[in-house]
C-alpha cells in the first residue's frame, strides 16, 4: 500500500499537479485548499503519513500557520513545498518543525523520492536551501549539551554516511526499519541537527565519526 500523503496549497493548479504525481490505485493522496478543511479532516479520521504544505497561504507567512506546523509535526512529518527561498521563510519553517523544505521548482522533479525520504526519517531539502542551513549551523558553536551517540547509533550514522539506504542499514544490522528510524531520530536529537549531512559533519567534527 502506498503512503497516505496530504497536500495543503491554496492554488488549485499546484495542489492538483502535485497530487497527480503521487496518486496510486488506492487513492491515498488528498488535497486541501484551506487550513480549516485540513484540520476538519485530521479531526475526523486517521491522519496521513506525510503532509506537504505551502507556506504562502494568502501571500504571507502566518504565525498561526507556523503554530499549526509545530503542533502537527509532533504526530507526522511535515515538508514545506513553497516558492519562497528567503531566510525569513526558511528558518521559521524549520524551527516550527518542518522536516524538509522544497522549492516548488525542485519538488516537481523528485516528489516521490522526497516523500519517501521524509517518511523514512530523512530531511529532504532543495540543494541551495540545505547549503544555507549548513552555513548557519557552521556559524553556531556546538552546544554544550551535545550528547555522544551510542555505539549502535554511531554505527547506523556511519552506514548512512557511506551511502546506505534505511532499508540497507536494517538488513546489514539485522534490525527492523522502525529501529533504524528510531536510532536516526536519537542521533539527530543528541547532535542538535535535522539532516543526515548535518549529522555526519557534526559527528565528524566532534570526533564521533572517523
């Protein structure tokens, strides 16, 4: 069964185009043109595996929308799919809890892989966006509260850094895919990062990876 993906975008052409790239035989892709209709659907049934959300609803980055993202991100991965690359859009979205940030010009070319990566615990980002996130992280000193990953967490991170997929890591270590995702989340939390590349760089800088 394909994952359930819900799309929030106030432009009908955009949400229909995104949905058309993901629709399978089981119809687990839903499209919403307003926040209210999305909230109604979330209240009425089991939620999706992933939410793709346009930040530019009615032309502004509404703090209420960021509060919604923060709340939803506690129960499901949220990826911003937007036309805005500026820092004033990017960093509030990430701080609110978006696990990924895609420009629409990029999203259409690799939407299926983006969804798969986010659902598996990754943080897909448009390349120019990820570079800006990394530059900001480099300017920030390592937090004093950084915790060292466990041996197994380090092992998982090393395999991912070597190019293994989540599924390959699970097979290599003879553990479940859910366990891999749990280890990755723990590593991200301990290192204070949100992507594999950030985790790898920081772990190497702190001597956890060699």
